[in-house]
């Protein structure tokens, strides 16, 4: 019968071999875990930990509507969300739209009308969120009368030329405002002055009697003596500023867009909690006139959400009636809902 007893010396050699084997296993396991840690995101962080998920370029105009992007950049929120965002600022909507068409940017801040016009022209894109205009108070447009004018009420605008830019959100706002208070189409007269600075100067000098301007130019005109006749902060929600991206960006940079919107939302919260903290940035980046820096009412920016079906359809119907687009575009053709929780008031 075999004995399983070993002499002390043999047992010692066996123990040493066992210890060496255990030590080797421990070392190899530690090395494997170290390599895995280098390759995988830090489990103690958001999945955004590690390298940025992508690079995305956004076209902006130097206007109040772009403020959350400027704040997110200033406060490092894009970097914290692990997405590389390049903000390209253009001095006109024409230059911005051209950049999108040329593939120089992935998306931009604009309006529903601009989005629909580009889509109709064959450029694949979709709206992913509203920037301003979830409520009527956000993103004001106003019809103003020349300083010292005898125009006392909106009724005085019947048949009076109103300076605006043709086939734009400005013309849409004027039509919606005046039709809503009972004007007939033939009582609305347009005076085409495309550039906002020209419109402002001609109104203040008395060369024109009335003009439609967005804030902060509208607020500055009132500060300089212009008469506020009517604006779009009333019962109906007429205008929305939106964020859009090309179909290519949505398909290939979806996670980058998600993170961009998270950073945007954080910046919007900061603005809403302490709007006074960003007045200097508005002057520097968004053309807020210095004389009204301390009195201008900074807009409230709602969390990212898509426009409602009614808001989009109203613009599309108007554009069809004006012959700007054909009549076969739908809400689903132009709005992408997967990046947000939906619209504020779905229909």
C-alpha cells in the first residue's frame, strides 16, 4: 500500500513550488487587470470617461439665442461631457447656411423656416431641439414705430409699410401677429430691408415708419425712443429658435450630439439661475448693446426638447402658401425626437 506521507525535505520543496506558482498567478492576474483598465472607461466615472467620443462643429450667429453654447464653452461643459465641440460664428445666416451646405459644419442654431427651406432644397437635416421659444416669452420679436410717431396701437399699422426681410422668420412673425389680431392679408404691407442693422438705423432716423426687429435690437430701439407697437410674447407662441444637425451627423455622431445637448442643458440651467452673471458674455459674443447691458431682460432657456407638431406645421403651411417650399414636407421629415424627451406640449 502506497503511503501519502512525505519526508520533511520533500514537503518543503513542494511548498516552495506551490508558492511560486501562486505568486506567478497573482502577478499575471494583476497585469491583465492593469491592461484592461487602460483599455476600458473608468468604472467609477460616467461612460464619458476617457477620450472624447467625437468631434462636432456647430454654426452660430452672434445673437442672444446662441448664449448657452457660449456659456458651455466658457465653463468647460463640453470638455466635461467628453465631446469636442467647435463653435463657428458667422456674421449672417447666408454664410451659416452656405457653410452647412459645403459640409463645413455639422449643424447650426437657426429657425424652423431656415431648416425647412434647406430641407426642401435637398440638404438632409433634422431639428433636434428648440433653443428659444418653448414659451411665448422666450425669444421676442417686436414691431416698432419710429420715435415720436403717432402710431398708438396695432390698428394704426393697417396699410402701413413694415420693414422686414422677405421669406424669413421676420416676415412669418409679422404675418402671424397681424393676422392674429384681425388684419386681412391685403392690410399687411411689407417694406423689404434685409439687414437688421439697416432696419434699425432707418427706423431710428425716421427713414421708415415701422419695422420688425428681434431682441436685443428691439429692446435697444425702445431704449433709444422707438415705440413698441406689438410683440410675440402674448397668447400665441409664434417663433422658435432651433438646433439642427445634418442626417450624416445624426447617423454617425449621435453620442456626440447627446453629450453636446447635455452640456447645453447645464449651461441653460446656469443662465436661468443667475442671468446677470452672463451679461458681459452677451456683450462680447451676442451683440448686446452696451447701453442696455444692465437692464436687458436675459431670456429664459428651457431644457432641450423638440418643437411641437403645431409649431412646425404652422411654419410649413405658411411657407407653402408663400411658394417657398412644396407641400409634401411633414413633421417627421424635419424633426428628430430621439435626443430629447419630446416636445413641451405634444399634439
